[in-house]
C-alpha cells in the first residue's frame, strides 16, 4: 500500500512506517531487539493488542512470552491522573510525591485500588487462568505494545516489572508518540521503536489490519509460543 500516515518518516529498519498487521510489526520490531536475545529475557505483551506483536518478538529472540497485566490508580477526583499502578502478586506502586501534594489518604487509595484490583483480577483470569505470574527476579523484561500514544500503561508496566524484581526493563513498540518516548526514558533502561512520528494520531492509522485482539487470541498465542506457560481451555470472552 502506497499510503502513509501524514508526517511519518521511514522506520528505523528503512521501510515505510506502516504495517500490514501486528504480526508484521512484531517481526520488524524484533530486528531492533536482537541484542536482548538470551535465556534471561522475558517478553511481556501488554494485553491485548501488544501480545501478537510480543509473540513475534519472543519467537525471534528465542525468549519466553508472557503478559503483564497492570491497572492505573487514578486520583479519586481526577481518574485520568495517575497516582500509581497495581500489578500481579499484589504489587502496588505509588507516586508518593503526588499523593502527598494532593493530600490523598490511605483510605482513598485503598478504595481506588479495590475497584482496579477487581478488574485486574478479571483480566488475569481471562489471560492466564490459574497460572501464576512469571518470576522476573534478575530478568531482562521487554515490555511490548502495538503502539504507544500517551505511555501511561507502559509506565505502569515498567513500575510493576521493577517491583517484581526485573534487573533491566526495556519498552518496545512499532510506533510511539515522541512525548511518550521521553516520559518512558525516565523509567525504562531502554526504549525501542521503529518510528516516532511528529504528528501522532490514533495507533490504528499505522496498520492495514488493526482488528481488536480477543482474550481467546491472547491465550492461543501464549499456548502456541515455545516456552509459554500452559493454560486450560478457552473461556468465553
């Protein structure tokens, strides 16, 4: 296809910054991550759209594929403003400076966390069944999404991966907005993207096929990928 999103430049691999689907994006992204190949690397897809990209990266790096499920903790009266994040294994990360500045008390934090923990647990069951989260102690955690617009989810994932013991945290995506990349560089050891166009709209404009990824597809990819954890039969989405 000759059409390219306005303002896009050639990707880091020399090809147009445009992808047939998430699988192609993952294969191209993997070429920039070859230096991370090794037995200590765990590739963590951000559900749901990041998992098909991560599956290709994991296959190319001969690394384990898994998912990292996180939820932002929003300020009670301004939910879009993150005061922290939660992840598996009861991990909770807070921006203590923001909490103190806004005088948010523990009762308010606990109330927000209870609501978000219910949704996180629902998603964990949908993607992982009863399988425990991977042990990231000392690992290189490569957090992968299909695109990064604001970076809030990836920032939360970085915090959770570190809290779970990752020795090195890398964020990778086919395409990302420049401000999000700058924010992520404050939390990740490395940020890898094929392209960071100045004019960044919806992530889907960089894909020919941007069909929503289902819970069932996430489970199928995890089951199929060599080294992935075993799961039970598919459940209804």
